[in-house]
């Protein structure tokens, strides 16, 4: 009888240790569309000068491409830019946010 109690106690202890791990697990997207939406929400970029994060969504990608176009530069993925160039982009981006707000209204 003592052996059964130890096995049962081990089983309960193992379950108690696994519950927090299960609670931390992310739910997996069910299809490609849902996966793409999740990736879009999770893709955030840090602006070191303003010390804030920006969601890299379609609107941000369009602004980034416009910035490259103004400089007559070929497309390079933002993550491949060195830190100096990333800072240049965010400086330009914050200067142009006001213009973007006026165009939307």
C-alpha cells in the first residue's frame, strides 16, 4: 500500500510541476492567414533615440520603402541596415509622422 501512495504522490507532483509550463505555451495558429496576422502583431522594432517600439506593419513597410525611394536606394531589408542607418530612418520617420496624420484627416 505504501508503494501505491508514493507512485500516486509522484504523479500528482509531476502534474503540479507541468501545469505552469502548459500555461506559458503559446497557442499555435490554425492556418497561414492566422499565422501571418500573428507574425505581423509580434514584429516590433526598437527606436533607440526615442526609446520606444514600433509595430512593423504594412504601413511602416510602405513608409520605409518611401524613405529608400527618396534616397534613390535599392530595397534592403530594414533588419540588414546598420544601426546608424536605422537611426536615420527613425529620425526621418518621426519628422514625417505629422504629415501623415494630416493626410489621413
